[in-house]
C-alpha cells in the first residue's frame, strides 16, 4: 500500500533552546492544534520532559467530529535538534512524525516531516486523496500561524 509524506518548514525568530522547550513539551500540543479537533491530552505525563520511550495519550476529533483515542511513543530524542513520535494507537495504519530544529541566521528553522499511511488499503488511499491530505495541510497551516503568534516570524 502507498505511503504519503507531508513536509513543512518554518523560520522562527527565537533561540533553538526556546523553540525546543516549547515543541518538546507535550502540554503545548493543544496550543498549536486547531480548536475544532477537540484535542485533549489524557496521559498524566504531559508536563514531563520528553524522553525516548515516553507514551502520550490523547483524544482527538480529526474528521467529522468523531472522538478517537490516539497514543504516541517518543522513539528518538536529541535535545535541541530533533525528536520523533510514532503512533501506537491512532486512525492511521502508520504515523511517523519527525520534528527537526536547525539554527539559522536570526533564529531557527523548524521542519516537520510526517510519513503516514491511511488504513483500509485502496479505500484509505482514496480517502487520502479526497480528505485526509487536505485535513493534514489545514492542521499544519494552523500550526504555522499558531507558532508565529507565539514566537513571531522571520
């Protein structure tokens, strides 16, 4: 079955440490997720510092207002450089999300690379074409605006 990728980069006028402290705190995810997704962290560890093996659980309504459980594991962490979250329970057959930071003149280049595969084979591929990809783009458009609202833009 097909795999898909979504890549986004954003220049942020802040230090790597400031951006890292924000993006690596699970409690901040709700601040950069569209309100209509009803995002709620359900695990008790969302205020902890991120570490490899950390499990974080959420409730989220990605499509049509349907509440779903989502569980991610933080699989890789290199402080101030990158971390990876992978789904363990989610509506996707595969979800692998890299969050990378790179110091640039005047701030930080933040890059997200999401590799995903919808469930249900050909039906999932069709859903990706019609709905899922557009929804993911909207989510990351919102994140870009939310991060600009917090840190400004370059």
